[in-house]
């Protein structure tokens, strides 16, 4: 995971802006959190939500140290940023964390139900300082857990690999401490983690959201199918209640895929040119990926792993083993880079499954293929190697003069890999690309 460029010299230039963010976020946090806590203390509709097994959670006074440490890490996190965008997005995430958490506290007021044992010594003093401004309210979603996720995302790319075990260990202790200090119940942790991921997903570091309404009826139809699936999962979650609420996870994943087909495009998967998706996207969309993987394994059995189109370009499916190529062009948006091609030169040009690319997207993919061709034979793949990757290879054949027309290029690709499916929209995209970049009629 790499959400930013590591440029220590530029980091110092951002410190004045980081200080301004801290001067805003500190008072904003204490004002919103404190006022909501005080208000909830006056309400008569405050409930408790605790599982029976939580009574077995031990009280460990010493874990107040990692619990408190998040305050220090909160401030430091603003000063590790190395770009204006990184600092801006991180600051907005932290502000949104306080805002969303406080809205949750107001809409679903909960109270911590256990009586914390008395503590003495240094640990007792830290608990006493906590109780000066904290009350047993403001439970779900746990703001501590929301911040834990957001701060971990920020520190991870800036910590040298040899020290990341320490980062993971300390942040793990902070996560455990919200339970072992008897500050939160389990539901607070789960909802806090979910909200934290939603915030980092909604405010990505690398990609930006662009709404481009699809005019393709096929795309809208696919969006409708996923939207129906999302609604069904949400309804079952409400109907089943209890553990059924976990169905909100696939409901969210399917909703985002539906929005991808409607107009958000491949940005919903947050996959970069190195083939890595953001941690938030990987987790939040995991139910969709699980279903897509099952479908992929079923249909991929019907087709060969790869098919040579020319001596230097092969067309294939998502690599599940070693590939007979020297470089890889990945057209999938839904899959991360295959571990079987991790050692090869690689470029990802993510495209939504089954949809035709825009003229500009097609040109970028062709240029990427030309760039990789210098390394030797290139495998161009999507999920099954039947449409997204086939469209790019057809365009490349025309550009390289291996085919005199779009029609000839499509026929050549289909002969090389039987089963290739290029809908009318794919052919139209190839036609428009040819007119713009090749200046020839695609006869």
C-alpha cells in the first residue's frame, strides 16, 4: 500500500499548514465530542448494547497507555504528510471522523454498561484525566477506532518496512485497549471500523471521484442488477436483524459496483497503475470480489489461459499461474495484480467489466502496450480475456499495421482466441479511436 510519495524535504515545507490543521482539528474534536457527550447525559432514551460474552473481557489498567497514545499520534500524523493533497485529504478525513461519529452518537445514543474497577498509581492517574472530560456515552461508532484506522493508513507508507511490525503491534494494542480499558463494547468497535473505512474510501488519496453518467443501456442494465442485489441484502439485514446486519456489507459492495456502472466507473475499485487497490476498497468490496472470484473460476475453465495473437502479444485471462510472457498489461478493475506476475514489468489500465472503453482510455491502453512491448512478449489480460483485453489488442493490431481495418483486427483476435465477445459498443469505440488516432476509415 502506498498512498503518497515519500519526499522528506517537501514534508518540512508543509509543517506550517499541518500546524494550522492541528489548531483547527484539536478544538473541533473537543468541542463536538464534549458537547455531544454532555447532551447525551441529559437524555432519557439512552440504551445499552452488549453481548453476553463481553463480560469475559478482562480489565487491564496498563492498556490505558496505548489508549491515550492515539492523542499524540493524531497530532504527529499531520506532520508526516509529504504532499499538499495528502495533507488536505488526511485533514478532511479527521474532521469528517469527528463529524460522522458525533452524528452517530446523537442518532443512536448508547451507554457503556460495565462499572470500571478502581485503579491506582500512574495508570489510575491516566484514567482520572480521561474521566475529567469523558463520560460513559459517545459509544457507537467508536471514534477511537475510526481514528485508529485513519492514522494507521497515514503512518504505514511513511514507516520503513523493517519497523512496520512495531507500527502494527502498537496500533493493535490501541485497538485492544478500547475494550480492555472498559471504554467501549464490541458493537462500538465494529461500527467504528466500518465508519473509518467508509471515510477513507470516500476520500481516497490516489484517485478522485468523477461522475460521468453512462449513456450505454447495457451499463445501466448491469447497474440495475447490482442495485437490486444491494437492496435485497439491505432488506434481509433489516428483516433478520442480529447477525443479519452483516448483510449490509455485501449491500454496500453491490451498491458501489452499481454506481460504478452508472457513472463512477472503475474509480469504485480504487486500483492504481501498479495493480494495487486501497485497503478500504479491498475490505469494503470483499463480498463482491468473493462472488466475482467464484464466477471467474467457473467460466475460466472453459477457455485457455492465454492465446498468442502475434509473436509479441498474447491475449488471456487473469493469471492463476506462471505466464509465458515478459510483461503484463492488466485491464481488470476488479482484481489486484496477480501474485504470479509480481516479478514482471506491469501496467494496469483498469476498465469496468463488460463495458467498452472511451476513446481516450483505449489510447492510453495502446500506449501502455507499446511501452511494455520493449520488454518482450506481452500478456494482455482482463478477467477471461474476452472483451476488455481483446478490444485493446484489436486497436494495437491496427496501430502497428498488423491489420488494415478494425474489422480485420477483430477477426484476427477472434481467430486467435475463440470466444472473444465484442459487442456493438466495443466496435464503435474501436471505430472512433481509429478515426481520431489512426486517421483511417475502419472498413
